[in-house]
């Protein structure tokens, strides 16, 4: 058939060198050949890319980036904040918003307690106002240690409030997403946070205010399908896994095994889905440059 | 032969008995009308009892019924005219999303819908109603045109979820859905979304950002499929029934949670038992809200939709002591 000639059915995937499919979470390093006794979590971490065994202290000092191969480990919201903003410039917003269990979902309260203990925070996102190289900006960071940054009512509400305040203050917004997607335990309420956050970003765009979305490992599901994909500029960290459906679900439902390197930041860039890949160490300066070059936007909005 | 669920079997058995008795009475010329009347009364009350108290999992089964009317079944009953428009102008035409311009009770409207197939062959063509990014981009293109020309938008939701394969990932499934959410939230025209079957997660929501969201009585609308939820919670996909209870995704639940504005009733046993009757209910509900929405200014329509979304979510706020 003629249409088959034009319909592209096969794709060439360019594979970045040795990027691992699964990156470890901060608190649970990957299975290694060494037993747990020989490799206590608190002292050492093994790089899943090059296999180098690293002192956790050295890893922290290097912004949780492998000192040998520059593999980017996951980092907490607070850790990211410290690396990024001018000293003492951060003002946190809406920390008093707390999650309840609206559907009385089995096991949710226990999960929330666990997440609270594990992360030391009350929810899956940290929001507020700060300065980057002297430029004021509204920020949001998902917290991987809190139920994998999944989005329920509180995460959605905090992000929307941050965007609305950015509109009031005529400021740009930068959101660092790290999320498994919409939070199952709040059902339809979680699903509609996707629409709610997207709607707020539409209002921000009306005011010609800049929104930079930084996608970090991992960003999936309802977060990829809402605020994380709606940036004027989309940045990813090296080797971050980014996609809509997770590789395990694709395997289970479609019986399709993804090629090595699929859904990495590099794969996404190759397919035209993100603008640039920025090393953690360079993030502050790249964001500062982009923010600086957009400072005319708010004034321009008043003239058109 | 219609697909029959376990919970429907007592009804089917009784109905079969009635048919047998009627035949027997006719063949032998014996008057059994009294007995038949009693049985018919019993069948009616049994139907009320069973279909009137369906559990969430039973509603899932009805929503996924192989005979469940799809978008194309409703078209001739809802619209005087329908001109289907195809393609996203970027990659391909996705058969799991249909759209175009229709005439609804004399008013030109833009219609966009997810479509499942009937039977294996059509289902393969329509990817079982699971749209790829090009489907969402087609929807977006058509809805943007509605905004441009000031036409109301009617969307119909019926999908197990967005396509979840490598091709969808390569073409930006997440971005395609997100663009629909952003655009729908910003339109100045009336948007009415109706869930007619399965409302599967983000893939369904991409057409769900309405001023008004309607839901058929036996449809469901969920953040995750009950089977997947059971697999995560209990590592056991056979516990989908328990997951269906936990997820609170029936039309009645969503009405209570402020997501859905009205539940449209179905004939006893589901929409497939009487398509015409179901379509009349859908048409009446859409008409009622469309009249209301069309009396608002474009700015009010947009702002009301935003405030509706803004209010969705349940949380606790601890007031700071100053």
C-alpha cells in the first residue's frame, strides 16, 4: 500500500554511551556484588554507570555527581536548592499545606508517615522565592524521597499557588520535576492536578512571563504529561530518565522491551523533546543567563 | 450473543424461563398469563435490585462491554450533521481519536472523541482506543479552530489510557497531552466533556478539561486502571475488584468530589441495552448546559473553568500563629 511507503514504522535510536536504564534512588544504592555489610549505605555509594565506589562524603561534596564519570545521582529538593540559589535568599511558601486522605485509601496514611520520616519534609514539592545571581525567581522542586515526588492535591496546590504568586509579582518560574506521576492514592483528585497546574501555567504565559522546566531523574506519567512538558525552555540533567509510561509498564502491557538508552535525557533530546542537557554543576549559571535574557518579558507584556 | 456477566446471570435465567413459559403456553394453548405476570414482576424487581446497586467493579465491566456504544454510535443520534476532519498535520491521522464539525440541535460545534473499535479488526485499527501523540495533536488542532471561530467544543471520553509504547515515547506522549490540558483550560468557548465509557487516566483527561464534565452512570474515570492499581498495592492483578472500590472512580464518587457536574442515567443494565434512550439522555444534558454556557461572556467562561479546576483537591491548611 502507498501509505505504508510514507509511514515511518522503524526508528533508529542513537544510543548514548553506557547510560544505565535504572538509576538508584538516593537512599537505596543499586544492588552491587558486594554485600550490604561491606558497603554500608551511609558511607559508600557505587556508581551505577562506571562502577566506581565513592565515599558518600565526596559524592555530597560533588553535588552527588560521580567524581569519575559524571553520572548524576538523585539529590534531595533541599540539596538542589542549596546548590542553586544565592545564599540566604530562599523564602519558603506554603509549608503549612498538609495532606489528608480524602478517599480513605488503603495504606495511604502509613505511606505518608513513612515518606515524612524518610524525607524529613511534609510533601512531594518544595516551593518558594529566591534569587539566582541576584535575579528574583519563583522556584519549585519535587522531592524524590517523598513518595517519589508524586502529585496529589498538596503538590498540585503548592505549584499552582507558586505560579499565581509569580504572576502577581511579575516573576519567572523554574520548576525542577522529579516524579513518578499522579499519586494513585488520591484518585481523580490527583489526575485533575495535571489540569490545574497546566491551567495556571497558561495564565503565566498570558503575562509573557518565562517558565523554565528542568526535568530530572525520574520524571514520568502525569507530571511529564502536565507541568514538566510545558516549559518555554526544557532542560534535563544528564542521564535522567524521562517519559510518559515507565519501562516496566511498557514491558507488562505491550510486551515491548525498550532499547538500551531509551527514555534517557539524551534519547529525549535526540527525539526533539527537550532543549538542552545541563550538568548539575553548570545549572546555576545556565539558568542565570536564561533568566537574564528574559528580563524584558514582563515590561513587553504591558506594551502589547 | 451478547456478552453476559456473572452478576447478570440470575436475570438472564429468569428471562429465559419466562420465554419458555410463553412458548409452552402458546404451543399447548394453556393460559399461563398469571404465572408469567408474576415471573415478569419478579424479573423487573430483580433487575432493579442488581442493576440499581452495581459495585464499582461491575460498572467497570459494563463500561468495557464489547457492545458498549462508542462515539460513532452516538453521532447519528446526537447530531444532525457531522463532517469528520482528520490528521495532525505533523505526522499521521490517529484512528483512536475522531473529530470534526457537527450540528448539535442547530448549533455548529466542534466534536472530539476517543474511539474504541468493535471487534478485533477495528480495535487493531483504533489501537483499542489508546491514542498516540498524533491523536492528541489532532484534537488540539481541531479545538484550537473551535476557539478561533467561536464554536462550542464537545468532547467524548472513552479510552483505557494513552498509548504506552516506544513510538508514543519517541513522539512525546507527555507533551502532547500537556498541550491539550493547557489549551483547553484557556479557551473562551464553552467546553463540555462527557465520559461515555472508560476514562483512563491522563489519556482521558487530555479531553476532559471542560466547563462542565458529564458522566454516564456506568462509566468510570480513574487516575489508574484498577488492575494496575492492584498490581502495585497487592502485587496481584486479580484483586482489581478491591482496587476498584478503593479508587472511588464511579460517576457518583466524582460528583461528590466536585469533578463531575452531572451523572447521566443509563437504561437498566447499561447503555448497550438501549442506545437511543441513552443518547437522548446525553443530548438533553449537553443541551441544558450548552444553553447555560452560551449565555456567558467568553471571559467569564474562561475564568469559571479556571476556578472550577482551581477548586479541585482536598488538603489541610494549618494557620500560622502570628
